[in-house]
C-alpha cells in the first residue's frame, strides 16, 4: 500500500478510514445533519398532510425518507460488531423479557 491509499475493507468488517476515528467536532456536525434531515422529513410530512397535493413536497419527503433509511443501514453495517456483542448480552434479553411481561 502506498502513501494515502485507503485500505479496502473485507466483507463484514467496518471500513477503515485513513484519518482514524471521527473527532468530536465531526460528530457534532454529523448529529446536526441528522437532526436537520429529521426536521425536513417532519416538516414535509406535516405539509403533505395539511396542504393540497404538491409533487415537490411529497418528492422531498420521499427522498429524505430514503436517505434517512439508507444512512441508518450504513450506520448499522459500520457498527455491526459492537451491536452483535450487545445482542449477546444477557442483560438485553432479560430486559426484553421483563418488558414483554408488562
């Protein structure tokens, strides 16, 4: 591998970024973008319900919905190792069983 080449990830493993872990200000920016996407999705959903049909509003709502779902899928794929460790925990299953009883 030479210089700044990005290493290829194997199937099932998280993608290794050349600059290392995400820094705090980058996390804040990603959280802000996520909040903004959710806000656009909520506002366009309300407008599509209240106002007369507008293909622009419904199209933006659908686009933001697909982008949101796609980013959730990418996040789950990137954190699959940690999520699978959490699912193996007895505490998670005991909590789910207790919640089901109520």
